[in-house]
C-alpha cells in the first residue's frame, strides 16, 4: 500500500509538471501565434501608454527574447525560490511560491489568488454535499422501482436538469427569490467564521442552482449503475441466503454502483475548486472563478497562468485522492 | 429477443437478409434499432424538434427576410425613455409585430435575435463535436488495437488533457485570439476559435469509450479472420473495427452536441464567445442579466431557446442509446 501511495504521488507530480509546461507554452506561444511581437507582449504587462524604456525593461526582465524552455525554467525556479524584478520606480519581489507577478497592478498573483479560495471552497463543498445526497438518493429510489411514478417523475426532472444551463437557473432563482419575493435579497459572501448563518443564507441560491445541474446528472448515473448492479448474480445470491433487502441494496448493490460515480465526483469537484466561473459570475461571488475572468478580461497573463495552474492542481489532487481511496477499499487496484 | 437479432448483434457484418428462400425475414441491426427507436415517443419527439431546429438554423437568413425580421433593427419608438429604455407595455414589449418582445435599450426584435442565434449555436456545437469525436475515434481505436507503447502514449495524453481546467482554458484561449488569428477576423474567427477550443480539449472522453470498445472487439473472430486472410493494420482499423463502432460513436456524438451547445452559450455568456453585433443565446442571457429585475421576459426567451434545444438533443441521444444498445434496457 505504501509503495502504491508513493507511486501515485509521483505520477500526480509528473502530471502537474507536464500540465504546467503545456499551459506555459500555450500562454506564451498563443499571443505570438496570433501575431504579436515581444514588444507588444511586454506592453501588455505594464498598463496604459507604456514608455519604450519600460517596455525594453519588461522585455529584458521577463526574458521574452529567451527561448521558451529558459522562460519555463525561470518560472519553475520562482515557484520554489521566489523571484525579483528589477525595473520601474521600485524593484518588485515575488515571494515563494511565486505563481507570477502582475505588472499591471503591481501585485503578487499567489496571495491575491489564495484570498479568493474560501469563497470557491464554500460554494463547491456546499453544492457537492447537496447534489451527492439528493442525486444519489433519487437515483437509488428510481432504480429500485423502475417505471414507477416516482421514477418517471424524477427522471423527467433530471432530464430537464441536465438541459438547463446554470446561468439560466441561477438568474431565474435570483428573479424569484431576490426580487419578486425578496426573502433572499442583498446576497454577498460572508465568511463562515464570521457568521455561519449568514454564510449559509447568502450561499443557498448558488448552491441550489449548481447542485440542481449536478444532482440531475448523478441521479441519472446512479440509476443506470444501480439497475445494472441489481441484476447481477451476486445480488440474487445475497437475497437467496436471506439477507435483509436494505442490506442487499446498500451493502451489495449501492457499494459497487457507486464506484464509477466516485471517479466522476473527483473530477467534478476538482474542476469546481479551480473556480466555478459561471456560477460565480451569475451570483457575483468573488471567488477564484471571478479572479480568472477578471484576469482574462484585463489580459493580465501572469494572473491567467497562475489561476490555470491552481485549477489544474485542484483537478490532479482530487483525482489523486480518489485513486488512493479506491486503493484503500479495493485491494485489486493497488496490486495491479 | 428474436433469433435474427442475436445473430445480427454478434456479427453486424453479416448480410442484411439471408437467402430469399427462407420465410423468416432477416432484419439488419439498423432496422431493429429503428423499430425500437420508433416505439420511444419521447425520443421521436426529440428527433423531430432537432430536425426542425436544424432547418431553422439553415434557413435563418431566408426566413428573416421573408418575414421582414431584422435582428439588428432598433425600435427606439417602442421603448420607455423615462425608465432607462425598457420596452413599453407588459411582457417585455410583446405585440403582433414582435411576438416574443423586444430587448431593452435598443428595442431589437427578440424572435429575430433568437432565430439568428440558432445557427451560430448549432454550427459551433456540430463543428466541435465532429472535431473532438474524429480525434477521439482515431486515437482511441489506435490505442485499443495496437496496444503496447502506442496505447501507453495515447492513454497518458488523455490523462494530461483531462487534467486541464477545460472552461478556464477555453476562456483564456478564446480571449487571447480575439484580435485575429489564422488570417481571420470578426465572426468567422470567433466561430473557428470556439469550434477549436471546445473540440480540441474534449476528445479524451470519446477516446476512452472507443479504446474500451476496441479492446474487446479486437479479440473477436472476424478480426482474427481478417488478419489470417492477410489484412494489415489500417484495413482492420478502418474496414473491420470502425464500422462496428458506429453505434457508440453516433450515440455519444448526439449526447455531446447538447453539452457543446451549453459550453458555447457559457463562453458567450462570459463574454469570450460570439461577440456583438452577432446575436447568440449566451450573449443575450449575459445582456439580460442586467435587466432580470425589471424585464425578466428578456432572460426567459434565450434561456428557453437553450433549454428546448438541449433537451431535444438529450431526448434523441437517450433514445438512440436505448435503441442501439440492447443491454441498456
């Protein structure tokens, strides 16, 4: 088991390295591909009406003239040992871990990015709890009584759920609950440690609109998985030996039907933690997703690069955790 | 089910009908699937709506000129200047001339704008689906058939692609290519960029499905038979394996189109997809976000357009899956 964990961690680290290299290459090559010169690129890092001297300084300091692998090496070095940028009125220091330095508003990317993480985590975890509970319960009940009224009704709702974009359901919820009947108006993020009740009150609409989409998806997946598992031979065996139906369903059926769902959950949660871009935009939540959208709108490359790497990090870590959990419950995984 | 079906299921390449002397009529896999599909009312309804939508998208231009609808024609006389340019009258300015109402600030006809947004939405979704599923099928079938280092390289590549934050990447790339690339500008550029961005990062999903199916297909007798007759790699891949993968590819493509429609709408909603003056459903919703308190009608029109389109494709895809895959029932 220990060897397996070490192996998986190294694989995840290697994956992150590859992802970061590709991300880096794309963000540094793409503008060139679109026909921008090093001078124009450097100008983007400064702000309005840059002087030629400032452009030359940025170009030299950021090494835009150097080959790609040298630039990537400098970036990696910055992650572990920080970086110094000597130009402009005051020299800028980028502390460890240096995910980049935004020359547009003279801020380090890492602290600014991490300050947004609590919002995104609150949003993602709350929605995840909601959709796991409602989605899996609905899927199981539907699968146990296929073609019943409950099954048809809930699968109908689920089909509508996967066909509705979050930016439409979110806007509808806002119209109804913040405007027509203002029971949930004046929504803004309140930290959990400050006031847990206000935290939940102000996040309930984003949770619901996000969880509606995902629980629809998970209900459909759980139902399909349960229908397949419950027709397996070992379920018949379990019933034949006189096991209580509840135990047959939960311990024998659900347990194996959930396996693929856990994989998908790892991916979904990882993606959301890297910024629920659309939900945050609809509800004006100042999370990682909003940070990314603002960075992209400002054309602030260091921020975009930093936030993309953070998102990739969350995806890789969530997948790693899922893999390790599998190995813990299923010996076949760690021995293969 | 019936005996001919089982034979057809096991050897889909068998001739569609056996010798004419027999009284039992042989049915091809496609025929059986079609009979099963016809019985599914929801799927048929979805299919009809999809066909209508494709016709609408193809004929958007002629239809607009036929009915005198112009998606860019402002109607400032129908707006209430005192209320900051909200449509006059109830229900977002609905009238005989403008059956779905008009948008605030400019008073453009919403029906015309929704119709005009349909072809962009479908074009991007179809283009992206074709791109990602072609990539996924070719790489997946190669990984599954050749195995060894080919499989290792392609599978690792899938892992890397799946670790990318897709939406974030799509936004960043479309934003940085907004100014002009590939020698294109304006609307053609935006459509190309969207197709590329959505299609290029989605292929591993198809790749995994095709690889899994190929792994089990390549051990089947007809592949061994082809090989013993002297057939080589490419022939087996494209003439023997691929025809047997048409079912899953068709089903998955139909189910990927609605996902891509939502994706395109999401990008346009965030302001990095289709740019004004071209109308797009996502863009209209982003615009409506500023008015949902005073003019909810504006938001409902493009929202329902997306909902109906995506729902129809999902119904069709579910129906096709049930029809082509007997196990799922």
